[in-house]
């Protein structure tokens, strides 16, 4: 292998290293509970919040992710998840049930959280502990500027399409 090819492989590997699929404490597994059961078991106030939460950016992202082809796996949008054991409920932006991964779009530099969807420091841990859901977060400003890259970024986080020569130890 020549220096140019070696450099190209090193650059390609850098795109895949440090992703969700390779983290030692992360297990990407199918969701244990069907999405429809999550929707139907959520209390009415949380289902209302999920229905009312769409904004123009999330709508554009959903237009991209509603077709499973760009990422390689189906997604569900605005999924209400009620966790009565901790007394909290969350609306998941884009859930990938086959991998148990939620893609969340956070507002950049927002000092006053939306009262309809308060950010909780417990959110990611609650979801992981109760349902095995891992969360990937992107800031809205990045998504607005890079919508065309989002599907590829999600694929890399899930490990889909990783070069066969790249072995993660």
C-alpha cells in the first residue's frame, strides 16, 4: 500500500472512529418496546406535546428520514416516551427502533428552554436505563447548515457502511 492510499485510509478511518457504535459502554440493540406501544401508553398530555412539537427544521429532517434509504433503517418521528418509574416523559425527535437510537436536535445556546419540552439532565440516562435507548445529539444550527450530511452522520454513528478493512478493537 502506497503512502497516498495509506493517507486516504487514515482519513477515512478518522470519519468512523469515536462513533456511538464503537463506544465500549454502548450496546446498539433493537428497541424492546414497539414504537406504537410507546405512543399509546403515553399519557394524553405527552401525546399532545409530541403532536404539537414539529417546527420547520424538524419537518425538513423528517422529510429526509421518513424514507429509510438514506440512513439504511426506518425511523419514527416525535415519539412520546413516558417513564412513570421516574415521573418523567420525553418526546424523542427521531427514533431508530432497529438500533434503539434517538436522534435529538437541540437548540444552540438557548438560555431559556421551551416550557413545553424542558431539557432534563436526566433524559439520556432515563432513556438508556428504562428502554436501552442511546441518544445522539446535534445542534439545530449545525443541522440547518448541513442537512445534506445528516443521514451520512447518522449512518456513521450506527456503524452502517463502515469500511470492511477498518477493525475496531
